[in-house]
């Protein structure tokens, strides 16, 4: 109820502050009997980890995850899986000067008003560092989805600041620090270098996709699959927009164009983004998210302090000049967490999912 | 868990099918002591009601609401408020020919796969008619928010098909059937007439805003205020995209531009859309939603039937050529429902909301 | 969150006041594909109904249930099932004299303090009349449990005031107005007649049992099956105690006596009441509940009014002299509702329930 | 949904196994601004700790708690409070012989059936050791309740095996290892010594009380305060019965006796146990629980193994001969957790609790 739990049947409760002793999460509801070890989780954490290129924060945090419970002899037992990541590279003094002044565009101001007290070190609870437990939980979800249904989630960058990024191939994504689906990323390198030099930051757009999703996941009329994806994505730090399928472009479409025709071999198009009436159609789930520029920048800006007085704010510390760069693995985790929760919800009400899938859905992509 | 409840502390459980005996909802958690009568609710229902202009479905349904419980001598008692709307103008035969064939872009296909059985009359549970109970519950939420905090929610159309709609004044919205914030709507009349003649439908974009929202509402890190708004809006039938504040435009912005500066008199801009770190900032909440074209259209399209055979589908019946037209009052209700829930959640954890608001917030708009 | 919803996956939201327009509930999460009609529900309602013997309240209420949604052509669709019962025999003037004074032992006092306002007619929301929607929802749960697993729930009276009631046979329960499992109930008739003459009321004890419950239902460590049964039963009006299996007697037992031995043919005894570690063991579920005497009695008692002044209270109106008499069908419904919720929760996490049951469980009763 | 979370607004998610790396919990919803340090929690943990007398298990576990998050500079921040207790004295070989055979009366059998896999070391997840995180969370709840309302919770033993324990004074409870409210405990020492010699175990009864509870906590009609207390208590390992106020004795009472009269100075008696209609009345909350004998005993018993074959089971290891002895601090914690959750739920719906309490309630105890 206080907002730190993701999901209902596969429920992930997140805890921690950027510069506290540790961050982590408890997963309640993971099905029993699945092989799981720390390496399964570490792989995804490493993709999100800071310090991996010069375009992201230089905080050197190993983000080593420890499984505290819920796994016995390498197999999940159906009991809560607690995941712990110790914080090791906190430099709290970096943040001392902003404890009493609000960074424009940052959660400083609202946390202070809401709770009357906040941990200002590294953004405390509002830090993007808290996406690490989400990614860790997402790795567990992904493993189960893949094993049960062959479901795969993946994400790539589709826009970096003003630069649109065309789609060449998913194969490129792991080959560059931008998660870009293109072979040549030199212009992104140059763009980011110029940005850092200017003491500024930029936004981004991310595309996220799931393949191998059976027909029938999603709970109308409020907990629709697309509604929960929108909730998950908009809840990611700095996200300001979410689209499913044709998204905002659909406002200008005609019904004769937008509605995806069906044939005995499957759907003819995917304007729907794989979701009809809030329920997965068996097509690929397609979403896009817009990420705002990092609010912690070097350039000085006008603001106020906790006493309401006018001040200048300039953030030193170690920050991502484009938080969108590391967002791809997080978006994947979020989508996986939404999907597993709906898989279990569907199984609860309608019985085993695989039986519910009519033959045609296999061909429908 | 099965997706028909909106909210947690102000929880609205929705029921009904388009052509069943009745639709309605139960509100659990409405604070006691608030004056409430059917007329308070009917006003909002009437704004959403079909048959009010030639540009919306001609189904003539009075949508008269009856309060079944939770109100004694005109005052809420803190017990569940059940709201009932009888269905009166069902013409089920209009839909007989589509019981076994799937309309492209419609929930027919996914409901059938998910549940194995569905009520096909008028779209059954997936009908936009089920937004009426949401609007009714929203009216209760709005009354409480206005009385407690002076919070107001309002929405207008910002795009109709290919036509962008500039903003002139909120005063115009109630003066035309399009909820357009402009004085002259002749081009929308013409556009819609041509569309109907073509047997086609179009999409739309809606802007929704809340004023008078105190600082501090929203529960990080998952149930953020913007995440819940995204969930609510994306859950509305036909919505394919949601933006908060600068939305997708923020992907191309720089940090020096996007971050809203603060002064002792308040914020200097509102790219954030009134939400920072998932918590309201005291500024106006601003959101935009994209609505796809109606999937029930007269023009014949390729599809399949429940046996997987190729068929042509052409929907007669009475349908909105642009479901976005009636979406404004629904979007308002959805925003109000998100806000009241977070108001109560904030009060639970942090005590009385009004005390938590620092003086500056009053000036910050 | 405001306490009017029973269950999570088979969630029943209850609404109404004793003398308002109607009472009812919305069931969200009923599996699709189950035949269901009003008669299925009415049978259980009739067993709970007032006015069926001279030992219960003479309020003559048909309690006719109407299914408003969630059923199409006699089959559940997986969408919410709304059940409506109109109130028809309200005599509100009977209660006019107690609107401002608190009946000892009654919820008048606490509702008034909690909400600041209450519907005093017939006890308003705190009336035992509000168990009717629970019974109606329980009937749906029972039908599904019986069809899926052969699960049966039943209850009988085991104590009436000071009178202990031995167990002869379940067959007698439906043959007398006391739900007593004995052939001769003359002494209960005499006891109740004397009680009414004295203007007094008495307590009771009820035994409730479920057979055919598979091994594996229940969610440790908090939402244990027995914990949820205790919650359900203690939440029934006037209940002051709940026991599972050996109950309070187990405090004086030794481990060598209490622990139910297992053999290849099943358990040797059932001190556990069918639940071990919060999970069903495949044995019969056994519970007992203690019900306090009705607080609305004719005999005058000392109390205070809303101004805090000393007053005498004597309740006329139509009341059950022993609310325990009509409690048996309600206890059955409550147990069924707990069981179906755990059946679905188990299915969500562990897959199809019937596959999870090892062969031995069939023999274990 | 999978049963490991206690509460809604003050939600405690418990994790861990008896012999895994660690146990702990995450508290989501603790109000901000409360001073909190590890010592506040350790005091209650130490009262529950094993190895404190010869009558409890000799496992020597310091149960040292670490606060991982949610507290900054000694004050709660309103963000999740993660509490970690490392397991240090696991002797897993003690349990090796029972991995394949089911202890009568133990959760071994049902966990194995439910999940198909379980951690058998020390009872794994079903161990009473998992009450430690509950106690830790309860300590946080108690501190807040005491600071806000002066609410105090306390528990004592009222029966040890066959021995009834009269009530002399709360002052004695902390002076003996039995939590007995009497000065002379020699007969309990002798009783326990004989029991251990016999290789047997015994049950117990515990009384738990809360003082200083304002009028108005509790959410009818399902989440009643007494229903939630029953849920909490029945969910405690080995509990088989729960009573509120007069409990099972009320079945034999008359209405003229049971109903607690009110006077301008307060209630005349407390058969209700401080709860009317599911809502606190301002009187002391009074509950009793029955605890079954420990199922892990030295005396050999008949059972089966995982292959369904007949075996003898005799448990060595280190076990409490009467789990009831250490139950008092746990029962206190459970009651505190129920109360704080309802305090926050009441505040959400009805506003600040202290304002809601009418003057008379201060005098009513």
C-alpha cells in the first residue's frame, strides 16, 4: 500500500537507499521447483551496472547479489526469495551540499514535503540505483517465463536525445554501450561526449518487446495487461511517456488502418502491440517509453532551499548524463515482472495457461 | 486480483456487461460525513452518456444511477457505496452476426481465448459502456477532493484524427460536443460527417489536468502517482499511449531545459506535469492520452471466426465513430480516482494531508 | 482495505444496510465455464432466511437474489458476478428509539465513534442481515469446489446456551430448526420458549467441517489456511472464539497424544483438524465457533446515549433470541469462501491442484 | 498473495528458512519521523530468543538484528525498513534423518505435498524461528503505538499443559522463564523437568492484552479488528484456538449477562474483550490463545516416509518441549501489528484518530 511492492501473485517488495547499508528485494510467489542460482541473476544486474562505459555514472559498484532464502539445493521452494545487494561505493560527501537545496526536476523537493525527512545521500530512496533489485527480480521472472512458455523480453534504444535510432537488428544491442540496434554507434559516442563537455544531460526513448506470450494474459477491466505495463514503465525513474503498439500515432489513424486483420495464419499487422481489450493476443508485446534528461547536472540552475530561499544548484557527484542508456535492461525486467504476474493470475482463474491457448495462437506473431 | 477493482483505499469494484441486466460498482473506503445524492453523480454520467450528439453512438440509454447503500439521510456513512445503473436499450440482435467472428482490433478474440466463453452482446464486458460506473465513482471522488482540498480535474480534446486542436480556453469545452477547448468546431463537424459517410472511424488525443493537488501525494517506488495515472489511463478502452508533462518530447530535451526551476514564488515551468519522483509537487497535474480509432466499423475487413476460418467482418449496430469524443469525462473520473486513492494513502502513512503541505506549495502552481 | 472484501482471488465485496434499498455483493475471480443460476444460490439463502421458525426473527424477507452480471446463457464468464437482494420488509420505526442510545454489547457505540455518523435502522451495516450476501457468494464457491474436487462443507449446532449437543448424525441437521445433529430436539424447543418468555437471549457453539479437501491448500507463513478460517469465522457477527481440530483442549494435551500418527492408509486421528503448518493435509477440516448471546433483548439494561447521559435500553423490534441458530449455513459459506480462495491461490503458484495431490492423500481422511 | 505478508498499510513481508543464510522482513508503510535504532528491536527479540532457560531449545542464536534501510540519522523516513537476522547456529545434520520422513503433527507432510520440494533443515520455512522477524516488526509497531496513543501490549501464560495459572500481577511476568503472572513458579519447573525426562511435550494457553486502544479501530464487515486478531494468532505456529473477551464461555451466557453495560464513567464489564461489531470500544483488548504441544519429540511415533512406507520417527535435535513458553512476546508482537495496521486504516478513511475519539472513551477502560 505504501508503494514498494510490484505485482500481486509474483510480488516483489523493494527496499533500500542509494547510500544505506544495502538494497534488495523479497519475491513472494515464485513457483517452486525452478533451478535458480545467483549467476542467473547476476548476468542481468551486470548489464544494468554503473561504470561499464564512459557514458554512464562512474560509481564502481559490483552489485553482487546474495540469495538469502527461498532456494534449497539450487531449486526454488515456493517460499520468499530474498535478494541482497550490499552498497559498497558510497561517497556521501559528494552530496553534502545538496541536502538542504532542491535540484530542479528531482524528487528532493517532493520527498521532503511528503515525509518531512529524507535520506539525501545519492538521492536516497529516489535514486535510480533502486532499479537494481527490480532487475534482479526480473531475472527470476524471465527464467520462469522462458522455461514455461518460451517467452523472451528484450529492449533497445530507439532515440538518444535528438537522435532517432533506426532498427537494424537485435543482434547489435549487446555490442554497444547504448543498447542501440544498429551497427555504427559513433555518432552516439560523439553526441554524449559533447553533452558531458557542456555539463548537460539528455533524454531517450526505449523500445521493449516480448515474444512468445500466450493468448489470454491480462485482467480486464482495470488490471489490463497494457495498463499494468504502463504502470510499470511510468514508474521507472525519469519516464514521462508510454506507448503500446502504434501508440500516439494511432490518434491520427483510421479504423480501417489501425485494426489488425486476422487470417487463418495469424494477424496481418500489429498496431495493437500484442494486446486487445487488455488481454494478450499471442502477438509480440510492443511498447515504447520516453525518458527525460537526468536532473542532476553540472550546469547551475535556479532553485530554492528548505527554508524557501533562492539558491543556485549545480550537481557534482557521479551521474549518468543520459539515464536512458542503462534503461534497456530495466525495461526488460519490468515487462517480465508484469508478464509473470499476469501468467499466474490467469492460471489462478482459468487454469493451466498452455491448455487455454488455441492452435492458431502459435502461428500468430 | 481479477482486475475489476480500481484503487486500494478508495476501492471501486466494477461489474456488468453491456447488454446484461445492469452495470454498476461498489465503492469501498469513501470517507464518512460527506453529503452525497444521486444528482451529484448523474451530472457526470450525463456528460459521458451516448446519444447526446450525432457524432456518438445513438444508443438511447438514460444511465440513471441508483445509490443502493452507504448513504444515510444524504450523508456518506463510511460503508460501501453501491451504485446501480440498469441497462434499458439493448438491441442484442444487432450483434448476433458477430458472436462467432472476431472484429479486427477488438477484444472479441482475446476474451474468447482467455475465458473460453464470453457474452458477445454489445461487446459484453469489454464494451466502453463499462466506463459509466467508473465515471459514477469518479463523481464521488471529485466531490470529496473539491471539498477537502479544492482539487479540480478537467479534460479536453487536443487532437481529433489528423486534426490538431490548439488550446484557447477551458470555457469552450462544455460548449461543443467534442470537448474541444476552442470556439469554432465547424471543421470537426465536417470531419466527423465525412468519416461516418466513409464507414470509417478515427482516433483522438485527450488532455487531462488536475489543479489544487497538494504536495506529497504518490507512493514511490512502484505506486508512483504518475505510474498509477498511466495505469488508469492505459486501462481506458482504446487508449494506446500516455504522457505526463512534457511526455515523449522530453526524450529530445536537455536537462538544462527540462528541469523545472524553482523560485521562492513557485516553479518556473511544468515539464514535470506536476509530479517529481512519483510524488505530486503542488503544480498542476498534466497528462495526455492517445486513443485509437473505434474497432467496430461498417467497412468490411478480413478476419477469422471461432473455427479459425477466414471471414469478412462488417459491424452494423450503433457505435461511436470516434470513441475519443466521449473520453474526456472518463479521463477526468480516472484522474480523480487516482488522486483520492493517493490522498488517503498519504493520510494513512503521513497523517493529515493539509498539515503536511508547506506554505510554499500554495504559491507553487 | 476498508474491510468489505472477503478473499483475494475469489474476492467478494459486500454492500448494503439492513434497512437500505438493497444488500448484495460482487464476486470477482469466479472461474469461467461453470453453470450457475439463481436457484443454485437461493437454496442456501433460504436456509439462512429469517422467519422460518418461531425461534428466529419474524422479519418476513424473501431474500430473493438476482444475478446482475458475470453469467451468460447460464454459464459463468469469468467476469464479476454481481448479486442483488432487495430489502422488502423494513420497519424502521421499530428502531427509532435506539438511534441515540447504545445497546450494551452492540456495535451501535463503536460505529458511532468510528464514523461519526451511522444508519441506525435495524443495526444498519452491523446487522446480521449482511451475512446474506456472504451466504450467496458461498453458494457459488461451494458449487465450484464440489464440481472440481468433490469438496463438501457442512455445519451443525454443538451447543445451545448451557445445553451441550452430542453428535448423532449429519442427517438430522436439516430436519430441525436448530441445525442440531440429533433426532430429538424437544429440549431445545423448551429452552428457547423459556428464553423468549424471559426477554433474554443465549449463546451457542457451531461445528463446521469440510470433506474432500486436497492436500496443499494454505499459504504460510501468515495466510495459513487455519489463520484465514479463524479470520472468516471471528468476523461473523457475535462470534467470540474459534477452534481448529482439538482447539483449546490441545493446551492440556501431550505431544505423544496430540500429534496425529500417519500410516500408509492415512492419518490415525485428526487433532490437527485437517491442517498442518497452515496447509491442508487431506483430512477433514474441522472447526468450532462460539457465538455470544444476541445483544438486542427486551430486558432493560443500563447504558448511555450519544450525549453520554445515563439511559435504560430495552430493544423491541424483531430479533433472533439466539443468533447462533441461523449461523450454521453462514459458517458453511465462510468456510467455502476460504477454501476456494486458497484453491485458486495454490493453483496460481503451484499449478493445477489435482496434479499436486499425491496418491496417498486420497486414502487419507 | 503467497501468504508471507502481514498487514496492509503497515505491511511486513517475512522471509527466510531456519537453516538458510538469514531470516528477516521488510516493513512497508511505517510512518516517517519516528526515532528508531536496532536496540529498540533487539530488546523484544531477546525476550523471544532461544537458549534463555533450560525449558526452551538450547540453540544458541544471538538473533542480532541489522536495519538495512528506511532509517536515516536514527529516524524513520517513511521508506521500507528492511530487518536482517543472520542465522549462525545451524546444525543441519541434526535433521538429516527426518528429510524423508514426516513427523506426526508437523508441517513436513503438507509442505512436501504443496510445493513438491522443501528445505527440511530445522523445519525450513515452517520453523518457529520465523517468528523472530515478526517480533522485530512488532517492536517497531509497539514503539509507534506507544508514542502516538500510549497503547501498550502485553502477554502472559495462563495455562501450562494441565496446569491452570491464576493471575496475580503483570509484574511477575518478566521475573520467570514461563511468562507466568504469578510469584511462585516451582511447580512449572517441576512439570517441565518431568516432561523432558519423559521425552514428551505439552501445550499451553496464553493471554494477550492491549491497553490504551482508542475507540474506532477495525474495519467491518470482514476485516474486523477481532477477525484480524484471530487471523494473526491462529497463524502463529502451533496455535489451535483463539478467544476474544469471554470467548467460548459466551456460548453458555445469557444476553442479560454478556452485554457489557455502559455508564457515563465507562463500561461496567468487558465480556466483549474491547471489541464491538469488529471495532475497538476503548476498553482493553483481551484475547486468549491455545497452543498445541510441540510436534518434534523424542518419543518414537508411527509415521510414513516420502515413499508412503511405514516408519518410526523420533526427533532428536534441539526443540522446545513447550513452544507455548516463548509464545508470549510473539503474541504481543502480533497484536501490535494488527493494531498499527488498523490505526493507519482508520486514519486513512476517517482522518486523525485522536480527534475521532469522543471524551467518554478516555474514561472507558
